[in-house]
C-alpha cells in the first residue's frame, strides 16, 4: 500500500483505506498488518506505506528499512517481525536509521520456552529473547509489547518536537486522571518536578486547587483557564513535555477544549499528549495551525506510556554512538596457539582446563589472580608457597561447575596446616585429588562477565552481579558485538549493583574503568576466537585497585570465522553503505 497521491496504490485485501501520513509499516503477518492499519485509522494516524512481508522469500525487513530511510514521506518506521534473516545487519541498519527516524518493532515469538543447553552461568541465562533484547538496546530500536502500543507510540513520535528531557508536567481538571498519569510517569522513569513558587502562584491565581505538579485546575476550570495554565507552564521552561487530562463538563464542550489546547500548543516547543475524559464525541487528535496533530488518548496511562517511549528514543538519539576501543597488550597469535593446541587434542571441542583458560585470558590482557594446579596434598602446599599466603583452595574435579555447592572452596588459608586440612576436606567432598591454589583477590564487589555465541546473532556479552548471588539476583545486562565504549558503560550503569560499585554508604569506589577494560577485552577475545562458544568469569572482583578475574571457565567448539561487515565499518575498513 502506498498512500502518496501520485501513486494511490492499495494492493492489499484490507477493507480500510488509511489517510496519507508519516508511519510506514511492514509485517510478516498480513492479518497483523491489517490490524495496524485499522487501529491507525481509528486514531487518525496516517500511513505512508504498508508492506506485507510474509515469509520474506524475496523482500526482507532490512530491505524496507533501507527504502524508508530515504523516503521523505516516512517519519516513523513500524515493524512486526517473527524472524531475522541477518540480525547483525539489521542492527547496523537500525542504528544508522534511528539517528533520523525512530524504528518501532513488535517481535513475535517472545514466549518460546526453554533455556540454552550449557553449564556456564552465561549460557544458562541466555534465553531465546536475550539476543533480540541486546540487539534492540544497542541499535536504538523501541520494542513494543503489542500492536496497539506501536500505533500509540508512533502517534507521539510523528509529531515534532522530541522531548528534550524526562521532566513532565501533568495538567487538567480531572484530579483522579492526573494522579493516574503521575503514577504511570513515575513508574516509567519520567520525572515530575514540583513547579517553582512563581509558577504555582500564577496557577493559583487561575483557580488551581493543586498547583504543584500534577496541576489540578479544579472541576469547574474553563477552556480559557486551561489555555492560560498551559501557556504559563510552557513559558516557565521547567518541564520538557506536557500531559493534559481534561474531563468534559458543562464548563466547556469538546470543541472549546481542543481549541484551548491548540492555542497553547501552537506556541509550544515541547511535546504534548492529551487524555480527554468522559466524552464519546472526543476526536482522536487536536489539530494545530501548522498542520501538526496532537494525539488524544482514551486513558492517561496509555498517553504517558507512549510519551515515555518518545523520551527513551530521544535520549538514545542524542547519545554519541561511541567507538570500539583500540586495546594494547592483546596477543592474537598466542590465542590461536592455545585454541589450535586444544582442538588438536579434543577435535569436537569442550571445556579448557584451568591452566589453558588462564592462558587464553592472559592473551586478552585480562588481569587474573595467580593460580596453580596440584594433584596431591604436598603439591598443594608447595604451590601455596609459590603463590604466597593467604591463598584460596578450590576443587578442580572434572565436571564440577558450582564448586561452592559441594563444599569445594576454602578462602583465606594462612598456613600450610590450614591448607592441608582444607585439601583433605575438599578432595573428599569432590572425590578428586585435583585442586587449584590461587592468590587471594583484594576485597571488592563480585561481578560476572560472560560470553555465549548465538547461531544467528553471533557473540553475546553478559555483565552482572557475580559470586554466589549470580543466579539469585539475576542482575545482568546483555549486548552484542561490536561493543562500543558507550555500550559497555551503559551495561555497567544499568546494573542494580551499580551504586555499590560507585561507593555505597561511604565505601571506597571500585575502579570502574578497569571493569570496562575487562569487558572490552572479553569482547575482543570473542571476536578474535570464533571457536569460543561459552566463557564465564565468575567472580570478577571489582576493587579500588583494579578488576581481577578469580575463576574462569571457557568452552571451545570447532568454528569457521564469519565476516562481520559492521565491525569493519566501526574500524573504518569499510563504509557502512556497502555493508
């Protein structure tokens, strides 16, 4: 479907005929696409083009993204997808296109059950949707839960300008709707600043019964007082967007209310959304003199949710793309030696032994606490003398993943007597004489850094709270490769444990730059070693003096290196348009 007047093509089996507008839609389901068209028509949202992709035998989502990027009539792109043919190319395109046009996606198949097969924390945590969420987070794609949410968000994004921040004012004569809107705004991460005393005095002079924010103008407020209140708040510069909740009463009909909102909106340089309460005759939009149309919603929560998506998109678009750092102290040739030696011995792949895993981390330049292997009590004591007391003692029994579950870890051993006793207990518990003797890490926050390789999406990097609480807290973030410096920073700051890393309640802050450096080095290793299937550093101790890997598990499988056109673009080797 193409609504351009010079084309006027409708080759669908839909009965609806949308008005021309700014939203372009592609769907892998014709029925879902028609549902979008019908809902857009009911809400007054115009359509530029619609494409039913089916099983994408000849036209893909990537094709329509490129087409609509250059289409002057399209301001917002909406997709309903059930699969990705080339997800890494999709992510690269979306990241480019999103700098000028928002991309909204409803991804079907979210409920597909089952976790990955794997014994590392990273593989166990990687659900089928992990890769999709990571891809969207990096590329600025707004993931919608429903088709309705996609249309409602597109209605806000189709009307410039974008929000310049998270500050929102809720204004109207419907106190209950104002409270619901304020609750929704807080829940979605928006800020409701209390208006300044000067603005509150002006609003009180208009008859406002609650001038702070949300602003309640009172049930008897007239359209004229609503217009004045909106003008005052816009002129104050104290907020970045407005939510208008207005219940139709005898003090003013719908036409007068819309005219008041339009009069204030014509001069506003911030986004406005409207919730019109209690009138079956309320239109879906408020028309402005310059041709823009402010969306009107039936409920305050849906209005605020769409506005929150617009805020999130504006923040992503304003953020620099970042760069993939150039790393010193990395050894590609050394990593290849470790990998090829292991695969010659184990052609089908498997888990590296602790010494080989440490060697591979060393090739990536990741600081790791010194660790030695031992197969007897006397050798463990000798290893401790080499490492230097105090030490940690861990079982190295084959097949043991969670060492603490079987009593296979002792820390802070300060003498040969303590170590000998601990060795006897660990060897008995694990049923194996093999142990690791390791230098004690400095005190700090325990994190987990991991990698799992997805068949379609490639390597996925995980960062989260580590140690014994890794699976209990499920505090983790995922990103794909290439990993820019800002991607890594966003991952770290998004963790719930971020305040602890920054120095909580007077504690000394961890060296966050060292943690970010480790993340980048693990991303480098995943890119340099295509045979890397799983990697777990748990814990990575983030201390004031640096970040130190304490325990690492790495699984390799035979693999063929894949070209990564977007990584080449980020390095400057290949222009993105040729990708």
